[in-house]
């Protein structure tokens, strides 16, 4: 019988060493499990299911070590934040004046024919 685990017990562990080109991922995280499942289906030569445990609530996968990244969010300066605020305000004004069609997110204000 599988007992429910506390959330703090539901780990994700990524392990690799300096010699091998692959990394192992053990996870309980549902979103990560789904992402790894899709990668294993689409790229079986790169992503391989090793083991399913805890009645399918935990999985082990092997992936290329080069896929492991640490990507902290960008820290915007006050000038960049202010420029973003102004750009958003301008876009909102143009939407309100009917210069931008909100259904066409790819259209830039300067490209709209007058």
C-alpha cells in the first residue's frame, strides 16, 4: 500500500557526474513528469524513462547533461522598468484609441496602415 507523502517529501533530484554526458532526474513534480514524458516520446534518443515508482507518482529519467541549465530571472534597472511602464501605457492608449487591434498581437502600432 502506497501512503501519501507530505509535499516536502516529494522531491526532485537532478544528479550527474563530470565523466558521463547524461544526467538523471528523479521527480514527483507533475509538470516536470509530463514534460519528461513528452520529451521521451518526441526525442527517445535523448530522453529515456528509467523507472516508474510510487504507483506512477515518481519517475526516473535520463537526459543529456547539456540540457541542465540554471537561468535566473533578469534583473531590470529602474530605467528599464520605467521604459517598460511607458511602453505599456502607450500601447494601452493606442488600443483605447483604436490604433491597435487587440485580436492581432503580432501587429506593431507603427506597422498599421493609416
